[in-house]
C-alpha cells in the first residue's frame, strides 16, 4: 500500500545526502568543541564516551516524547533542522535549531501565556542522545559541563538577536537580518555570495520575525529586485553584506531599565517605598510594583 503524499513542511534542508551513521558515536569525535575545557589527556580519554544516535523525520513524535522514551535529558542535533513552534496570543512563533545545537527536555512548567509549544524535525534530522552515560562521564570530566553550558549560551545569544530583529520597524530589514543570522550559524561563503542551505517558506519566515506571510512575500520580492538575495537550489544565496543600518551602533551609556529596588528591600514587611514616582511594596513577603 502506497504511503500518502505529505505536504512539504515550512522548513526544508538539503541534508538528505548525509552519510549514514552507526547506532552509537563518540560524542567528542562528532562535536569536539564540547571538550574545549578538557586537558589534552582528558580529551583523549573522553573520546571513549559513546552516545546513541536516533533518526527523526516529519512524522516522528515531539522531541520531549523521544527524549523520555530514550531516557535522555537532551539531544545534540547532528544534521537536519528542528522547529520549535509556539503560539502566543493567537500568533505563531518559530525558532530554528540546527546542526551542533542542543535541545533540552522541557521539564519546567511552561508559561500560562503559551498556548502551544512543540519541537519536531522539519523534514528529517539525526540526534545524539545525551543521558546517563554523559552524566557518568562528567564525574570524571567535569569540563564537559562547561562545554555544554557554553553551547547553550551561544544558542541563547542567537535567540536574543532574533528577539532584537523582531523589533526592527521595516519587515524588509527583519527578513534580511534573519537570513544573515541563520547564515552565521549554518551558511557557507562562496565566490558568488553566502549560501544558506535552508529553504524557508514565506509563512515560516513570518513566524521567525513576527510578520504576516503576505508582508514577507512583498519584502522578499523587493530584496530580490535589489539584489540582496536570491533563491538558489535548496536554499538562499545572500549577495551583499549586512546593510549599514543593521550594523552595531557605537556604544553609549547604558539606559536605566529597572527602578532601584533598594529602598523597598531596606524596609520591613508591609513598608512602602517613599519614591514620589511609584515604587514597590512588600505584601506578605512578595514584591508588588506600584504604578508610577
């Protein structure tokens, strides 16, 4: 019986020709950066740490389910892409995770504002499972913990930049900046330009930058006409560098973002800050903000 035709997902990647992997691999052989805080002798010994490999596709269950089934707390993405999709206030939000990213099981309760949250393979992906063998190895090689934290820190920085991109006033600038952000992680420089081997639908780009699909389509048309990018093969080709208006501004004084809470902490429970512009009260040990 023939399988039903599946509609292509919003993210397609050209990793179908990746060579086959064995059922287990050496973690530091495929991702040596995780051992950067180990001594050369420790790195040599830690290469004996092997972890299971699991293949995923668009029909695979949500990643948390896979991790629970395999008794793992996280996974290292070896190839392919994972889509982290959420809904907030009826709007769909997308975050992309790609090769060398770490996907951690979401044990903590999620925000009440989050209507839906799922992490699934876009078309296909392969992951290395991080579970008890890694935990046991960290007892002998604690530097592995540093490597994991550094990798997660890199991902958090990319997420923070994505948040900043969503605040750019022009959708055209958001689209181009997002392309460059993805290219920084998974692009390849060629004589023709920077190739980004990730084919995104207009709807997926909209979910990445907080814009409607129709607006993204118009922005892409303008960017192609201006020669900033073009569709090529299984992805995109970025022809020019990051526009000047999106380059970092010279450093200035840090703005004051949060009101000083010291007066409130200096009083006993039930006391009220005497700031004329509002402040903070203590209500049975809880901090309660007063409007300014």
